[in-house]
């Protein structure tokens, strides 16, 4: 059991695969244009994110610590794992804010998620792409405006989502990665292959009910992913599981 817990904690870095953020897509993503109908308690993390923009290292580390806290794993991520993540991402965030380090492109999220999918032999619909990453960030923006990196004022948005910068801060990259993994676990809208998504789009625009190939994807696919992860857990050593957070941060492009 301990091995399984550590595996899932490492896999998703600081946010795990918890259900506490399922609220995000219970609302229509059009809210990203109209503004949120109500503030979510987790939005308090915006205060930490805003303070960290100065580049002050203690503020940056406190911000990362808050990410761990609001994810609900403050007690589980103890000792080396928690401290290592907070210090490493905190340093990277500070350097980024001071202009000493480039941002992390959205493509790194795609590469990291798809690398995990391949490593753990997850279903093809667990893979992601740039469209999903941008859609996710757009959905997060109304409640987390201080976390999601936006373009500087004066840049005209020619299409929905264009106000979001394609380069993320290290902290945002960790946040978006964790959220993407969670969506892959529980949200049918993020459990489609590219072909299925294209067919659904074509069906809706032709006034034909586009459906995925799975007869009941909102139930079957979450179960299939969990079963595949359980098989991965059984074949993964504890030492490998404990190294997952470091390997994932490397792939994400967060320097030591």
C-alpha cells in the first residue's frame, strides 16, 4: 500500500490524482471569457503567486509549498520528497522571475504527459496535445489569474486563448502538469484520441451527434486508466517510484 501511495504521489508531483479539483470542468469553459461565477477557495493561492513575482527566493519556495498544501498532500509529502520539490521548483521560479531563466513552453507538458503514458503503457486516449494544454490553461485562468502566465498588456488577442502566453513559469508548469494528469484520470473531455476529437467536432458542426468509439467513455475510460496504472504499480519498484518526481521535473525542463 505504501508503495502504491508513493507511486501516485511521485507520478503527479505535488497534486496527486485527487478528486478535489474536479469542480474545474463542471462549468462550461466559456466561463473563461465571461469570468467565474463564484470564487473557489483554492484561488487564495493567487496571493502567494503574486508575491513570488518579485523573484524573492523565500517567497517562491513558500508559493510552491502552498501548491503542495492546497493539493491536499501536505501531510503525505513529507521529508526529502516535499522539501526537494519545493526547493528545486522554488529556485527555478525565482530565477525565472528575475529574468535569469527562460519560461517553459506548453510543448513540455505534452512531452512529459505522453512520456508517462508510454512508460506506464496507458491507453492512447491518455495522451495529450497542445490543444488540450491550452484548453486546460484557459479553463484555469479565471480562478488562477496570478498563476497562469498572460501576455503583456497591449498585445491584442485575435482569438480565444490568445491572451495566454505559450511560455509558463516553472511553478505554473508543475501546476498545469498536475491538473492535466488529474483530468486524464477523471474527465471524459480529456480522454479522447485525436481522431475521436476530430470526428466529434465534425459531427457537432454537421448537426450529427459525434461520439467516441467507446460505448460509455465517461465510465469505461477512467476505469481502464486506473487499471493500467495498477498494473504499472505492481511492476514498479519503490526506489523507481521515489525517483519519479525528479525524472518528471527533468522532462518538464525545470533545472536543478
